[in-house]
């Protein structure tokens, strides 16, 4: 589907995938099962996003704060990431999906970073949906790194302070070259950003869904898109005519 011909479909959707552990707890299952089911939900989300014409899909896969979780759970999460890339990369490549990874890379484990780089390089020339994986990501860390980059250019005489603009700051973020999200979805009923895309979310619409991430699929995704289509996005200006609801 050509997104240009369907104005009610957001160009960029970002999702905070929340509730794996609580989904498992409600069913008397180990948290690891919830995370495994969460990977299945990722596959459904990617497939549906491509079908409806979303151009960019960002998934908050692993935050920089997640390292503080129990070591066993962190190990399980990293194992799921490895298996997802190894098993799904070929299929994503065939589907013309381009993968980009955002987040701090310098301190990543040696068995994780090469996989992320391989996923990016393998799909670099693809022209379909761009799947952005936020891994070891924290928005404040991203902004801190961006400011260091700007400061270094000022120190080296490559930039003057009065040349700093919003566009310049955006160009130093991990998401440089990617449009800001139109819609941010969070599952599990929580209503906060949790250090996710703080700069980029300035004009995003937010949809908070009560369902847990392992249950996320076409129905929940479609519900979020319908809510988005009903919103009047003014960007600080006057109200426009209400858009027709998708679906």
C-alpha cells in the first residue's frame, strides 16, 4: 500500500512493548515464556505494519535500564534477540524490510554487536518498511551523546554556538534521517514514555492500550490506528477538519 495515498495511516509508528512479564504471571508461567510470546507479537506487528503502508516502525526492544534486571532474565532477553535475528533476518530481507538499530553500541557484548551490524548491513539496500530496533537505548543517553558531538564540533572550530538549531540537534541523534514518530503506542495500560524518544516525540500522538504485548496483533494494532486517525493533529496551529477513520 502506498502510504502517500492513505493520509490516515501514520508514516512512523513507535511502540513500547510492555507487559511480557505480567502476561506470564497472570497465566502462572515463567517470565521467559512471556518474552518468547512477545517475539511472536513482534513478527505480527512487522507484518501488519508492512501491509497497511507504515513506512517506519520503531520497537523499544531493550532499554539501557534493562541491564539492572536479574542476570538470568537479561540473559534470556539477549538470547531471544540472537534467535530473532538468526531466524528472522532472511525472511525480513526477502520481505524488503530494512533494519536499523539505535542505542548505545560501544559497550555492547561482543556476541551481540556483530549480529546487529549484520542485520543492518544485510538489509541496507532494501526499500520497504524500515524496522528500527531500539536496543540498549535510552533517550537521555541519546541526547547526552548528541550534545557531546555538537560540543566537540564547537571545540574544533567546525561549528559556532549560534548555528545550533533543532535540525542540527536532530542530525546528531541516533534517528538522524528518520522522520519523527507520528504515533507512539504503549501496551499493558502504563501511560509513560520510560525514557523513549523524548526529543522525537514532541508532536507524536499517544495511544495507551490495556492489553499486554504478547497479545498484540492485527486487532490491537488496528485499534490504535483507528484512534490515531480520529485525532486532530494541529501542531500548535488551528484545528483542521476531522479526518475519516481508518477501517
